[in-house]
């Protein structure tokens, strides 16, 4: 039986925004000559803690300074220089919005990144926004998908979700959502439209 899609959700990092998870930690590794895994270990994998809302930006900045010194670029400056909207993906989202679908985002994201993007990048296409730090759960945890489904007041099968992380796609599918593994826009576009026809 065909189910009408009502909502299309985009991941932010590496889908709508040209910023990959762990990019700042890779910068720290290169800038200080510290192996990447050691950077994560020294900082006790702060990305996940920030995305869950259990670590504040000031705590993170203090941890970076104490481990790597004050000469490295702080996280906020680095993010501001490197996070940009992907224009071709934004055009696709707006195209879908003009067709009457509710466009939103569902992202593992920390508060400072989210606040920066909402203030400085044109993301007005997103009528519904779901951020892990607000929910207290990260993809692929079922709780984040169930939260979005509940707030959207639609059936899981009425949602299409695009994410670049395979584990997050699998998690969404387990929740009953039509999920697309985003590797490039051309293929993602075909898959999304296959769910809409």
C-alpha cells in the first residue's frame, strides 16, 4: 500500500552543511602533530557529549587549551570559517518545499554549532528542527527518531530522511522512516523522488 510522504528531513553536517563530524578534531591532530585517536582520547570524545547537551562550549574550549595550548584555533572560530550551506542541496530542499512537503532537519549537533548555523546561515527552508543536544539523544538511538515522529504528528512511513552516516540511515529505517543514505545529490535525489511517486 502506498503511503503519502508528508515530511522530508535532512541531516545537517555533510548533507546540508559542508562540515564533517570530527573535522575540528582532525584539525587539532594536524596542527599539533597528535594522532587523531589520541586527540579524541585526551578530550574524552567531547563531540558526543556536546551533541547530547552534557558538555558546554566553555568546558570544551578549556579542555582544548589545557591539552593543546592557546595557540590552536578555538572551535567556534574554526567552525565559522568552515561551515557553509551546500547550495545545490539547499536548492533541492527548497524545490521539495515548493511541492508542499514539510522540510526539516534532524541532526546530531551541539548547541554552539546549532546556534551559529541558525543565526549566520540561511536555513529558513527548515520549518521543523530537531537537534540532538535539545533532545538528549543522538542518532542512531531510537529515542531521537521517536521524538521527531511524535512531534511531527505523522506516521514514520510519512517521513523521508537523508543522512550521510549509514548507521543513522539503518536506525531511521528501524524506526519505520523512509531513509536515504546520502553519498551524492544525484543519487539521493532519485531515491527521494522514488518515495514520492
